[in-house]
């Protein structure tokens, strides 16, 4: 019952944050030689903009830890040019050397990044106090807004909600992308932030998108949106409009589609599988950045067979 009451409260009190909507964790299209495929970046960004969804460059889906600062600058410049102000360009910041991160962030901002989304440096396990200092120092140094990025599957750390609450009051920290698959945590977070118009909550676990929107989330971050941006735009619109039935129907459909490039595969392999589908959609090639590699022929064939009817029905 409390969920229903919270939902009603949110819908009558909360307005969408400045930062909201569908933000797709975009793949990083590269050539066979590992350079940024600028034309593919332009195609993907234009497809996003047509459906009103923004892009997160160099996040986990975008092989962020494998993209050099030079490659990142090239990708951001191409994305910002293609976006032409139509959508927000979020840019992932990852790494273990903080001074190098600071330098990369400055270069990314100069290249056209609108918002920096930073994961924790993760070689060492950090205390809550160290997490707080890291993000505070980063926010103080940036000339564009900072979004916190919690993703336990890669950092092996969870940013505590009390740390996030403290950080949420920093004038240059505008939101949280939470990719931790923990419904209890998500519900607690939305109880903390649902009535805040100065701090956005983005659900980074795509399978929980409809639930998050029903509880007042400002946005969702789905990787399948790389080739089906309209489906997630429709899910978001249904969610914020209070059409729970439509949102849940779309949620279940997207969960099944997402299995095409994830079932039986590691996270890294699933990203290669996503590019297989992207190539089928005419958006980019299947090349990966080391240490990730392309998939074996049998797995590629299985993904192609399963993805074909989905693309035929939605493109």
C-alpha cells in the first residue's frame, strides 16, 4: 500500500527534473583498427535525437575503461556535433588515477560534454569518507554538472545512500545514475529524492525501469535503447504519465529482448552481442576495444536469428 501512496504523492508533487528522460548508455563504435568510427557515432546520435533520448558516452556499455582520453575527445566532438543541442551529452569518467581523470574531464568538457558521470576509482576499496571526498573534489573542479554513477558489478563497491544524500546538496552535483540491481535500495533512494527538484535519480538497471518511474525516478538508462530508442521513449512517457499497465507491458517486452545479447554471456560478451544487433540495424560495426573481443560465429548466428524478428517489428 505504501508504494501506491508514494506514487500518488509523487505524481501530485514532483515535477520532472532538468535532467530527465531516457539516457542510453551508448556503445563505442570503432573501426577495425580501434579508432573511433565517427560516421557511426553520427548515425547513432541522430537516431537518438529523432526519438528524444539522450546519450551516455563511455559508460559500461560504451567500454569506458578501454577508451583512451584521445579517443574519448574524438567521440565526444562527433557526438556533440551530431546532437547539435537537440539532446544532452552525458560523458562517463572512469579510471584509477585521479589526476588523469581530472585532466580527461577537462578535455571532455572542452570537446562538448554537457554532464560528467563518474564512477568510483576501484582498484582500492574505498571508505565512505573517501568516496565523499572523491566526488566533492571532482564536483568542485568541474565546470559542468557532475552525476554520481553507482555500478557495483564493475567497481565492486556500493556508494552508501547517506553519502549520496550528503553529496546531493553540492551545488554542482545534479543526480545519481544507480545501476545497482537492488530494489530495496532503489525504493529507499526514491523516498530520499522523490521530492527533490534539484537532484535527479536515474535507474541504471533497465529491468527495473517501470518500477522506478512509478516511484518517481527522473530517468532510465537502458542499453537496448541503442537500437530501440523509441520503445524506451514510449516506456518513459507511459511511466511518467501514470499509465502503469502500458509501462509494465513495455517493460516485459524489453526484458525479453534484452536476453538476446545477454543470456549465457559475460558482461563483456553481452556488449559484443549488442554490437552484433547494432550492425544488423545499420548503426555500427562489431569491432571491440581490447581486452574485449568479438563473439564466435555460432553465438553471432544465434543472436542474429533471435534479433531479426525484433528489428523487423520495430525498425
